[in-house]
């Protein structure tokens, strides 16, 4: 029963949350820490827990960070908040502390998020004892599934050719952007260049006799959890679900067109010479609720008839799991059965529709809800003054998007999914990314620089700061205009 005192406390917590949001917009992180000192307020509205942690991370208050870590034990029944604390610690390079929280709070071990977060911590910590302890706990929670590794198959990708010429990366920043972001991207470019030069040939692996779900979870009949995607594993019997002889695992949650084009499409390149396309028993698994561009892509490369839309668990005797990654993409010609075919067919469609393809294109994100560029209209005017045509990819069919990216010699855009189409561009394409940056966001924000190095593009980043916990950001136009002029003269 809710008492008047409880109601008053919750009202106070809601008002504190409102003030914290205002503080964050102004960068007043010390005020956030001061406002969230009362444990009773935090327990009344656990969102304040995350604000307190982020305030402590932003101001370097190790004492407050340790206090937050200790209080995770009070979040029984609020596992989502506890895991949000763990994720923020990992993002902010405090994986050791995140790991200790995960080990010490046993109420988190039964949660469906455990295996994913434990794997993330193991990947990001250098503490070998912590890695071992989490690995053993993963083995227990997954009923041995975490120890089950895929086996090699008889299927092979075409030989991976050497890199003709890696791409280049240049970085400039607005005066409001901290220089350490520029240093970080340059360091990442240097180390990643060596990764792709060394190359790791893509391979096709498989699991035998497993269940898989629409979102890509994989588990065995005896309950071993091989892959869990932040949701509970369904409880089913083999006799109650469809059975498939052999399938390629491309069923996953919808993660947008970037992850489809860059993470998934390269995995289909081995199929051309495999003989599987002609096998009626072979299926390409897709999440039945995912966007239509997945099916459209497969139609373009002749796999449309092989798709199987997963809307409930299925049992697969041979589940193929190709492994490519960026280092397996370098050299590129071994992926032509996917990307060259899609580019060629898209250009044919453009000709058939009488579409003019620009040499310089700016891919706008004016309709974006995530990370909206507040002054994008002004940025578009600046781009048009330098000969760019504005393209709104969200309004165009996939073939038109691909044709534009393949034909253009210069492509510019704010960071977003539209730049994923660089994967269809010709080598030495000039790429200008307007990049909102903040600590803890390097992994995904630098992916277009990595893609450009892999594909041999000339990449230039203009960096702007993105405030923590704030969705929108802006471009310093008086500084960006001269940068763009210099970049285009160099091109």
C-alpha cells in the first residue's frame, strides 16, 4: 500500500530527475552528483542511480563510483538498472569494477542479460583472474553451452586477395571538441591498418543439432545455451517445432541497415560456389519481423527463394555460421558475388528508371530521431554551395541508394546508417563524415573510418562534441565551411 509519505518521496524524486536532466544539458555534472546523494530518492526512482553514476564518471569521483557499485546489491527486482550500471562502467573503461559487481551480486546470475554482459566484460578487461572467474560462471549459467564451439565445414570462401591500397584517414575538429578524441581516432586508424594488412581469411563454421530463435539465440536439446540475446531462452521440444536440414544463420534482432550491410551481407559471399543455392533443403534464416531491405538484398543476389522467416524456434541439424569481420573483408574481390552483383544490378535499375546519379552527394539525416543534427538545414546549404546534391536515403528504394553510393566520387554525411552504403563505393572514393563524438562511443563511431580503410577510400572526419545523455548536437558552421573548402580543393 502506497502511503502519503511514499507519494511525497516519489514526487521529490521526479523533480530531482527533472533538475538532473537540466543540469546535464548544461554540463553541470557536479550538481547532478550533489542532487542524487539521498539513497531514499534513488530507491524511489532508480533512474537517478544512473544519473549519479554518470555524474561521478564525468567528474572523476571515484568515491561516488565505488558507492554506486556497493549499492547495486539493493537493486534486487530492478535487474535492468543494475545491468545499466554494469554497461556504463564497461563503456567508461571500468570493466574490472563491472566484473566484480557481476560476480558478487548473485541475483544477477539468473537474469537473461548475464551471459551477454559477462562476455562483454571478459572482452574488455585485462584482469586474467576476473576473466577466469567470469568464464567459469558463464559455463555454469549456460549449462556448458559457453564451452561449445562451432566446428569447421567443407564450405569455403574464395581466396582472399592482398590489399591493393589501404584507405587513408584524416581527422579535424571544431574548437569545442577535445583534442584527445582526434588522437584516439588516429591511433585506432594506425592499429587497424595493420589488422587489415595482416588479414584473417573468412571461414564457415557450423553447429550441429541445435535450436535457434527469431533473434538468433542458439541452444541445445539438453539446455546448453550457446548464444543468448538478452532475452530468456524459449522452452520447447524438438517434436514441437519445424525441423530444417541445413541453414545459414542470419536471424537476428533488427539492428538497422548498417549492421545488415556491413556485418551480415559479407557472410553470404561463400554461397556462390558452394552448391547450396540449388539444394532445396538449404535455407537462409531471417527474423520474420525484420525490415524488408533484408529480403530485397537477398533477392538481388539470387537467394530470395531460399529464405525462411523465423517467427518461432526451429531445430536445425546443420546451422552454418560464417565468420568474416573487417579483417576478413580486406582485399575485397572475394566478396564480389555479393557486392559487385548488387552494385551492377542497382546501376542497371537506375538506367532503366532514367535516374541521374550525382558525383558529389550529401546523405542527409534530417528525419533522424537518434542523434539529430540540430542545424542540419544550414549544413545542407553549405554542402550545396560546394556542389553536393542532397539525398534522403530513407525515401529511396534500396537499389537507388546503392547506385548513388557506387557512382559518387565524394560522399558526405553526418554519422549514421546512410554511410553504410560506402560498402558499395568504388576504391578511392572521398568520404567526409561529420562525427559527433564522446568518451565511451569510439567502438561504433569509428566504424566508418575502419570500413574506409578496408575498402581503400580516402576518409576525412570533422569532429563535433556530443554531450553525454543529450540526443541532439550541432556543427560549428563558421569553422566547418573553411574545412569543407580545403577538403574539396584537396580532392
